[in-house]
């Protein structure tokens, strides 16, 4: 009877572990698709940084931890681009694209492309935020319109260009 109870406890423990930790089980059972590769990449790197205090990722020494949110991907030229937001040290959002590609039939994260995507991802994030703000203003503010004339667009582009020039052009 004790062996039977021990067996049941082990089975329940394994099922509980599997439900809680699906990403690790997927690697054990050889599942590999682009979504699993993206999620596993961040899961593994987050755990490594949390457990050892070090990371193979190109983070500055001031990064002591991060959280991540991986969104649905967009497929382009045989690669998948996942909108991803990292929350560095629990407070600094960093939008990037997790880029996943097939290498010899196995989906892997292209680290170089991923970490060089921060500029594109943040620009896309803020453009979408701007458009959402215009939509919400039209819905909830009397007399507001989503329509912008060409002069307003030119003025806003000039302002953005000036901000970039002031900050990044030496």
C-alpha cells in the first residue's frame, strides 16, 4: 500500500510540475516550433540570470534581472518576428523583436538580429501608441478628429527629426 501511495504522489508531482513548467517539458520531449523557441529562449536566459547573476546576453552589468512578454509573431522571409517587451530590473521597458529562424530544421532565436531590433521595435511601439491615442481622442474627446493634414504631419516629422538630431547626432 505504501508503494502505491508513493507512486501516486510521484505521478501527481510530475503532472503538477509539467503544468507549471511547460517550457522545460517541451525541451525534454523534443517539441520545436517557432513559438516554443522564442518563449524557451527568454525563459532559459531569465532563469540563468536569476540563478547565477550572469548572462550570455548582451546586457550591461547593471542588469540584475528582467521580465518579458512575448506577443504573437509576424512571418516575413522565412523568419518570425515576435513583438517582445523586456522589463529590465523590473522597471525599464525595452521593446524589441525576438527574431526566430530555422537552422538545419530547428527553430532558433537569432540573437544578433534580436538585440539589434530595439530601434525598430521602439519606433513601431510609439507609432502604434500615437495612432491609438488619436483613435481614443476621436472616440472620447468632443471635437477631436483622427484626421491630420499634411502640414501637421510635416511639422510633427520635423519635431521628431530635431529631437533625434539633438540627442544622437554629434
